[in-house]
């Protein structure tokens, strides 16, 4: 038994064992510092308050590995840029819905520039017979060409074909 203990002591006291222990410790320290840097970068992207960012980084620095784990569990679910983008999309959708109106016939949402309802095919507006621009139903005159929309378009005169004389 003494010989086994002596062999184990020789292995542990060898310089290769000490070197591998120091390399392992170095890797642990590098990983710890990398987690601190990652916590800082991630917190800046997710948290708007600088005090909370500093607290997260200090927690990661003071509590090796556990600080980064705690930050990972408590951090906001999305980046600030994603939240802003989602908010802008919501505003754009709200504005689009505000500009839409309901079809008087079927109640389907329609855009204000539609001439007919795509759902029930009801005519919502008419076009000017002279210039083919869309008119509101209450307009008495076409604002584009100045003509009365109730008048019919006069077709252009058809010229009579002339005979070609053979030479």
C-alpha cells in the first residue's frame, strides 16, 4: 500500500501534472472573463438602463459562472431593437387600419381608394367619363378635368375610310 501511495505522490508532484493543472486553471479564468464580456455585450443590447447593465456585469464578475447564469435567467426576452421594430410594425398596422373603412353593403374593411368592394362587388365610387379619374359620390364636378360627371363621354368621331386608288 505504501508503494501505491508513493507512486501516486510521484505522479502528482511531476511537472507535467502541475503544468496541466495550470493550463486548466487558465482556461477556467479565460472562460470566466469571456462570460463577463458576453454579459456586458448582451446586457447593452437588451437593457436600456445603464445601472442595471453595470449590476449585471458586476454580478457576473463577482460570482464566476453563477453571475452569468443568473443574468441569463433574468435578462429580457428580446433585444431593444426587436422591441422597437415590433412597436413600429404595430403603429404601421394601426395607421393602415385607421385609413380603412367598412363597405356599406357587407361591412368588409376596404381601402379608401377602392372603386368597388372586392368582397360583395358593390360599386363604391364612379369614374369620370371624360378623364377616367376616380370620383367621390358627393362631387358635383370632376376636380381633374372640370366636367360634370353625369354627362356621358362623347365618343371621338369616326373617320370614314377613304378608298385607295390603284395606280
